[in-house]
C-alpha cells in the first residue's frame, strides 16, 4: 500500500460552545493555532452557541478570567482564513454579522489585499462543507 | 484501519473515557491499529496515578495503563492542558518547580502537535467528550 | 459520514443539530446518554422518525442495557449495535463526526 509522506488533509474544527462558560472555546483555539504549523488545509465552523465566540467587545476583567478573544485575530496570520459561521445560529441568537469581530487575512496572491475571514453560510452549505473534510474535531 | 482516539473529559464525571476505552479495545480485538490516544481538556485527568476509586467500580486509569502495556499503545496527555490541571511527570515537575509528579504508567506528556499528527497519520480520528 | 450523538435530546440540542446537518445516506449512532433519543413515544420521537427516512440510525447496545432500555422501546428502524459494530461503522464510513 502506498504511503504518502507529506499529505495535506482537510481539517475542520467545529466550535459549538460559547466562550468562558466552559474551557472548550479557549483550548479549542489553541489546537487550531498550534495545528497551523502543520500546513494542512484548515477551516473552522461556528455552530449553535459557538457563534458567540466571535462576538466583539469581550471584556473579562471583572469576571477575572483570561480574555482570549484577541487570539482570533491571529488566525489570519496563521493562514486559517476560512471561518464558517452558521447563519441560522446567528439569527436564532438575535445576532448579525456586525456583532462579530472583523477578522481578516491578507491574500498574497492579490497584492496582500485584506479580506474577511468570516464567511456566514447557511446550514445547508455547512452540511456540504462537512462532507468535504478529512478530519473533523469538535470543541 | 489505523485509528486515533481523542478523550476530552476526565474519569468518572463523564462516560467519555469509558466509551473511548471500550471502542479502543474493540478496535484492537478486530485487528485494527491504534496510532495514538490523545487526552485533552479535562481528559488529561485520566493520566494521574493518584486515583483510588472504590474496589467495586472500574479503575479507569489503571484500565488505560494496562491496555497500553498489553498493546504498546501511545497514550499522550497534552502538556498545556496538563499544566493547567496539575498532571505532571518528573521533567515537568522539575521545570515548573513542583514537589512531586503524578503521571500514570503508560502515559506520556507531549504537545498538541501530537494530536494534529494523529489526525494526519490515521485513517480515522474519533473524539469522545461531553 | 458516521455521526455520533452522546447527549439526551432532553438535555442538549446536539441530536437536533446532528440531524439537521447529516446528509442523506449518513449513519447516525446514538451512544451514552444519546440513546435516550431513540425512545419511541417521546417528545423527540417524531424528529428521529422523520430523520430515519434519509439516514440510518443505530443505538449502542451496551448503553441501552446500562440504562435499562429494552430494544423494543426504541423507535422502529433503529438498529442496535455493540462496540464491535461501532468499530465497523467507523470503518465503513469515511470519517466520524462526534456531536458532543
């Protein structure tokens, strides 16, 4: 059986938990950032309460917890620039795309033009995206 | 088939570690290979040798250690999650100025890269958690 | 794809999310507390009965037994498998998605 030495797989990290109430959002993000070094084809999906992870203006000072939300801004630099947010999940929660952090990446193929990383997709589109993946991790 | 398994919750509080163990055992019995079992989030708590559960209940930590010994399994506890939760081997104890270590036999502490590698190298990666 | 659901539909929305995203022809395996989603006559039974038209639903036998649920309490069409069957399902599908 042929073994590929350097194989690129499609990784999807699915995020369904809100931030701060549990550790999954924070530690999940750490996996994505560290995993970026492996140069796989990576994307993230935010479904259900996971969409709250991308909410702007998070301030954890009084709660006395780590505010890890700035770390999402680093994703673009790590070439993680496909952040799929489920439209139905936003709507159910009374959120719009304007409530989310303006996360961007720089496309070197287009003269480093700054582009949005967040892509709001429908449930049906997300279902298709799931099928395309090789490895799916859930946080 | 080459499997890797991810365990996201600690022993007893959730069934995740139990199900992961039973799946791993069944896969081995069917002749499959287990590339790695990776413990993350509270799953790192499966790697402490300090548990002393009641005699009439399963010993989750020992079960993993014994399975690892019998099948030369690679049980990896994530270093970042372990540091947060106090799962320590001798090196980590020294590095962080702790007065003891508690890692169980058959487990080793390593980085998140081991999880990504498992995803790349395995045919199937299964996640057990809450 | 093999989908696994480990939470009761009375506790969490993961079964609903799973069924709304699972494509036709997928396999869905109820494990741990997820097996409660397979109970006939429950408030969630209609959702599962509807899903069975397009996906194949399984329940993990050891988890049913642990919870005192006899197989004849399940929605018609749900197949019971053991851990060996779980492994086979994982092999037969190209990947596994765990709806935690």
